[in-house]
C-alpha cells in the first residue's frame, strides 16, 4: 500500500486540532459569561430606571397627591440611588 495515496487525518493532526479548540474555548467562555452578566445587570438597571421615571410621571400627574406614591414618605422609599450597588459592581 502506498503511503502517499492515504486519505484522512493522522492521530497527531486530530489531537492538535482538539487542543487548539480546547484552548480557544478556555479563553472565550469566561469572557462570554462576564459579558452576559454585565448585560443582565444593565437590563435590570434600565428597567428600574424606567419604573422610577414612571412613578415620577404618575406622581406629577396626580392632581391631589393622594395616589399613595412611595416617594411622598420621608425619606423616599425609592429613588435612583437604589441602583447604585448594581451600577458599580465589578463582578
């Protein structure tokens, strides 16, 4: 049998390919998880701000102020500073 006419991959070529793919996965997966965590945190903060602004609009449009708005208490029960720990997390 002639060695030059062989078709397919050698075991060494397959091992090198698997090793390269493993290294790439080891590099990219932690970055992907960190990215998704930051994206989820940003969505939470954006949703909270939307709720806050909606409550402000409701309070401003309430003619007699009897709507039971939580910021009417002293100190305010809810404001944008509530999200400060989420905005400044590093992990």
